[in-house]
């Protein structure tokens, strides 16, 4: 993604920079050159569970000091803010669980509405391999992704957009036994590992980079 963005900047005279954060143990914030900064947006008590839907909701809405500190760090540092949960958060098994996620994301959106100076990119959750999910869970995962990119969620909220990562990674929603699960060509050697492989990264990464650029230019 960084190479794609750098090439775009060179060709168009723009100055987009990608910073990313995906865990304290991995160096915290990564700068536009791909180097760890050692800076963590979350407090030292951060763990990976804090990318679950409820913790994302708390990140954007809670008045507790821990969460407001995290939120202020993010809001004070970036103009376009994209975020997602891990694929394990797609283990939705009932209508009530789906509705709870919708409620959390609606709550986040209420915060986004208060900050039109920022652009928020909601990323649908990646899907899982057939050995790590069920047909029911995969169908619910598709339903949640479809809702996030729908007018029901986005209409009337111009500073909120959705990148449908789920759809890029998932098999089609059809009668196949692997419908809505990680595409075969995007799986790794371990059938239990739902992390997309290098081909998936090389395919979808540039698409996501261009999506971010277009979203920023259009807002």
C-alpha cells in the first residue's frame, strides 16, 4: 500500500501518507516509510482483544479516561481514520448478536457525526477459512458487511465511508459449501489460519490504497 501511495503521489503531485497501527508488540504506530515509531496509541495495557466491536465502540464513545486518552491520540494525529476488527469477530451466530454489532457501529457513527473535520473509513471484517467458521456464521458475516456498506448505515453521514474488505476476500454468496468464506486462492498453507495470504495482500492492498485516496479527494 505504501508503494502504491508513493507512486500515486509522484504521478499526481499529491502528498498522501499512510500511517498504521496494529499492536504494541509489533512496534505500535508504523510511519509512512514503514518503520516502527515505538509510539502506541493505546495505553500500555492494550491487548488484541481491544479490536473487538465492543472495544471499538468504547474507543469512540466512552467517557472513561482510558478510552478518551486513546481517542484523543487518534483524533489529534490523523485526518483520515480507517479501522476494523479481527476476523474472529465475524463469529456471529444469531440475530441478536448481529443487532448488537449494528448498535455498536451506530453508536460510533454518532461520534463521527460530531467531527466533520475528519473522514472515517469503516472496514468490513475479513472472512475466515472453512475450518474456522460455519455456514451460518459466514452468512451473518456477509449480512453485517452488507449493512455497513448500505445506505441504511451510510446515508446522511458524508464523513463516513465503508471499504468492503469482506467482499474482496470472501467467496461469492451462493449455494456453495464455502460461500462467504475465505476464497481458496487467498488461503495459506495452514487450513486453520484465516489470515489472507500474500496474493490476497498484493491484490487487495492496492485497491484499498486507491479507495483511501479517492475517499480523501472526494470529501
